[in-house]
């Protein structure tokens, strides 16, 4: 075979293949477009069905239609553009905030803070579903709102507090965790909101020309360390006359050593608790933020952060689809995980330790050092009060299991009787027994200082038969009102307030 013949043969073959590919390319693109169009159409159709089913389902739990429609991308940018959103508009106007959305289990309403770990996101409001109850503006809808200063508004007519205290104003700042924020009720039914109304509407005992401002400086999951840092770094500049610390629930958890909570270890699939450096002011989340900043200086760390950011973004997009909520309704994810565990479980070695159960995680979470940290932060706050000349009340809050209350049938009793509830009660009782004695000792130690006062308020619900809790530690509006009355009564006994009647 001659070289010329071989070259001609391969040339013809090349031309033939090139022609076939050229003819095939439009067909490939046409099929690809058809596939994309059909896939998108099928998803949109499925999404329309899912959104309608989910909106009907959410209505059973008291979620208004405009809130439900706003949550889903499909209806937020279509139907909601042409229909009224009265619930959203009303709440935005009353709180002077921007509504950012609804969530099934909680709002993404915190932002990182280098000193405090996290803080309230200013100027926003949101809503989330609380299966346990609470009736602020919907059957089981819980509202969060934070003014431009990050405070939870206590009064619809005064959502913002000026840094410079006006003349004739007696200013009270209340610090605490989510119970102080008002999870379980609307912002206007929180403990500070009740206290402000009680104080300002009791005209008979209020000094002439005095107006009370009660600032809700609560932040979800804050304990005494963060409250003390928050007070010394920012809140002192609001010139408070009285500062109230209302805590105990978060302080009873181990926020300084091991994990931020042993439950965190459970969620991280940890087989055991890994020891981390103990600090009275820095938490696990502080260390996570520091680690992330250090990683960002390297290529591998930056790639890891980018991956996490993409995962969070895609997860956020998926959260706002109706299809995702079908999984919530029918528990697809739970059943799917159970299926694969059954399939691959036969290959696992019996020697492999299972991760700690959630109940055991709660029981193992108690650390005696938490009480020492609690006392250390109280002393920091007392020293700050001496320096700036304001009055301080340190109060131990009531919680299910340590309050001596006879729990109402239904929600309250059910929480106290569950395995998880019993484990939390066990941990709380260990902490509260020591914390109550510690507060009594401090009360005797600081007896000569007229601007320092202590109160063990854990038993203020003891003789109350009605339902006051929405879960293990958050109160409904009635519970918040009774807590506000108890705080005002103690402030009066301490000589920080005149003697008002605490009846609304």
C-alpha cells in the first residue's frame, strides 16, 4: 500500500467524522435544551403543587397566607407582588424594622461579633413556627424584631432609644438570653415591655415628671459573661439608672469548656467530648470564628471557607422551596436516613462506639466551673456598677424543673416528663442548688452597698396553676408579665424604685 493511498484514506475518514460531528452538534444542543426545559417545567409544576400544599398546612398552625407566600421564592416574586401583605406591613410599621422572612424552626437573626461572639442583627424582623404554642400574632407564630440599635422594641410608640438619656427619664436596661428577648411571645409582650407598661401606667406611685424607659438588651443564648461584656463595651454609654441581669438557664450549660453545649457534640456526630481550653469569657463559637479567620490566610483554608459559604447559600435556596417542606411534612429525610443506616449497618464493626445519645449528652454537660464563671461575671458587673454609679439587680430566672411550679396539664407537664426534659432538669437542679446559695452569700457580702441587689426568682411561679411556659424555659405573655411584676417588686424592695402597685 502506497503512502499516498494511506494519506487519502485517513483524509477522507477525517472529513467524514468532522461532518458527522457537525451534523450531530445541533441535535445534542436541541436534546440538552429539551432536557433542561422539561426538568425546569417539571420542577416548577412540582413546586406549584408543593407550595399550595405547604401553605394550607402552615395555615393549620396559624401562619398567615402572606407570611407563607413570602417565604417561597415561587410566590414571593410573583403572587406577593400583586396581593396585599397585611401581616408583614403591620409588623414592619409597629417595629420600624425590615421583615426578612419566615422559618420553620428559627430565624437567622444573629450576626458575628469579635468581642461578644454574636449579636442581634439590627433593623430586622422575622417569624418562626413554634409547635409548642405562644399566641402573639398567630396561633403558633413567634415574632422576633430588633431595632436599629439591636434592641428588642418594648413599645410600639418608641422602638428606638437615644444614646443620650432625655431629661426626666429613669432608664432601666434588662439583660438576659432568649427568655428576656421574649421567645414565646411577641416583642411587645416581653418582660421589659410588660415592665415598662406597669411602671409608666401606675400614675399614682410614679414621681411627677418621670418617665420610665425599659430597654430590652436581651440576646438569644447569651450568658452572664456576654452580658457583662455587652454592658461594659456598649450599654454603659446609654447612661442606665438600673441594670437587671435575668439569667441562669444558659449559665447552667457548659459554655466555656468542652463544647458550647454537650448537645452540640451530639449534633456534630462526636463519639466523645473533646477538651478545649477553658475561658470565662470566650466560648466555642469565639474559637470557631478565630479559627476561620486564621484559615482565610491560606489557600486551602480559603477554599474550605468558600465551600462552606456555597453550601450555606445553596442550603438557603433549598430552604425557600416548597418541595423541601414536603420532606418536613412526610419525613422523607428521616425515613431515607433510616433506610441507608439499615443497609450499611451490617457492615459496621460492633467495636465501633456509637455517638453519645442526646439525653446522655445533656446529663454529661454539667461542669462545676460554670458556677465559678457565673460568680466571676457577677463580680465584674458589680465592679462596673460601682465605677459608673448605676444600680444592679442580679436575678436567677425560673425554669421548668427548678421552679417548684405545679405544671399545667398538656404542654408544661409533657415537657417535664420527657426523657430530654428530665435530663435538663437534672442538670438545672445541680446548678441552681449551688447558684442559689452563691447569690445568698453575695447578698450578705454586698449588704453594705446600696446599689447592689440579688434575687433568687426561680420560685416566683410556685403557686401559679395556669400555663406560663411555651417550652422548657421560655414564657408566654402571662409568664413574662408575672416575671416583670416580680422584678419590679424586688427593685422596689432594694430601694431602686418608689413603691408602685404591680397590678396592671
